[in-house]
C-alpha cells in the first residue's frame, strides 16, 4: 500500500493505494463509526463525493475509491463485467479487514452495489441505491441523453459540461449552470481515462439485475429525484417493487445529481435509513 499525501485529496481525507489481484485502487477514508462503502457514478473520482461526504462522515466511516480508470486508479487492461468488479470489491473489503459494511451506490455505482449485494450478501448490512438502474429491461433514457453519456467529454470541458448538464442531469441543473456545492474543480481535474470509461460502459452494457433482484435480502433504500433524465421514475419504482425489503424516497424537483446538489438533505435521508429501522426515512 502506497500512502498518498493529504494535500492531494484534502485534509479531511486519508488515502492510499491498495493492491488487489486484478487491480490497483486508490482508496480514501473519512470520518469514524460504522463503515459505509461508497460506489461512485460513471467516470467519477473520489473527490466528487466531497459535498455529501462532508455530512455523512459526521456519523460514520466512509470508504471511497477510484474505480479502475477513474481518478488515479489505473484502468484494467481488459474490461470486466459487473460480476468481476463485484469480486474486486469483496477482495477490497478483505484487504481493509471489513467483514460487513453498509453500501451506497450512486448511478453506475448503484448497479455495482446491487451486484455486490447479490454476490456477497453477508458483507452488505444495508443498501442505498441512488439515482440508479436495474439495467436491461428498464426504461432507458432518451437517445440524446444516451449519446451524451457515451463520451467522457463532459469531464474535460467546462463549457461542454455547462451546456449539457440541464439535458442529462435535470433538476437544479436546469435552473443554474451547476450548483455551487458541486466540486467542479475535481470534476474537470480528474477526468477518467478513455479506456477506463469504455470499460465501465462495457460492464453495464448487457447487465441486468431484474432476474435476481428479488433475492437481495438486505434492507434497501431507493432514492431518486423526480426530474432525472438519466433514470426515469418508473425505474426506481420497479427496483423498489422487486426488492423484498425496500422503501423509496423521492426528492421533488431534483435531478440526477441531487446527492451532490443537496448534500445536507441527502445525508439526512441516508443517515436516518442507516441508523433507523431500515424502512422509515421521512
């Protein structure tokens, strides 16, 4: 494990590289208390969690990582399916000596979180699925939104990101260029590699949890903005119905980025679920 200086990731984060059998992951931790593994969205680095992490770390230990090919984790030479990435996370938990964690999966990361909960049910205590999909079989976003998401260009161009944000993210992004809370410096400074981005697209391209979602027993909170062009509300309802122990929270007027645009509200909802009876969040 190679230490990373605190100045690289911010004084409140402790980060290092963890060598696994198939991967070298940059992993950061923040806060103390019950462990929460946070799985990020498509192309996003650890620093993108900053607005939400600041609030969640008050009551729990956050485990964040750069997926292969994002942030400062090198990309896999050959792409993996979700099942392979799930095995990577189990190995990471072993390396960190974490027998059981709560898991927050956001967007693309929500798909991987579902796979982890299926493959390693004893490692997942509670599950939060935010602005995510069950994959093939769900209502897809519009062709224009899919076209924009097929490229990592928004991570490298501020002007392009500002132009496409209302289209692909909805919610608060329709009212202003982008919310003040968003860590745009990290967004633009740590773009994913082309290979890493394509590998993530490959992992989710033919994936679906619909055939087995009913077997995921972990208490689950499905959180969704009601103005999310990437993940239609119908998808969140479908996921909630398929899961045997799930409840849904809808953020009114919010879009795909609501965890980051409204971090205090999002943290309160997530924290109530993780510390409560697993069902009541509002």
